[in-house]
């Protein structure tokens, strides 16, 4: 279900098989908008694989592991931005 406030927030819920032909709409709290908004049923889009990498990188930065690949990536981005590469 997707927020009508278009914040990108969504949640997953179950639906009764007897109501599969009807579109579900619920009024729930959207923490990004910090208010109650309508949520409408939509097609579940799979998460991109980059998201898993971002979560892993965030965890590694937090605990101080695997810094070499991150340093290499940041250095490459900086060089590309400066026009060296």
C-alpha cells in the first residue's frame, strides 16, 4: 500500500481472498508526513539490489569494517568530479 501523500512510504498487508477484486484503501499514519493519510493498494515493486548494498555499506561504516572499498570508491568519484578520469 502506498501513501497518498506521495512521500514514498509504503507498507505491506494481507488481503482477504474474497475481496481480491476490490481495491483496498486504508487511513494510516505516515511517519514521513507525520500525519494520517490514505494508503492505496498498488503493485508491489521489488527493491533494487543497490538498496541492499547501501544498507550493508551503512553498517560497515558504523562498525568500521571494509573501509578500503569505500575509500577507493570515494577517491574515484572525487577524481571523476575534478575531471582527472
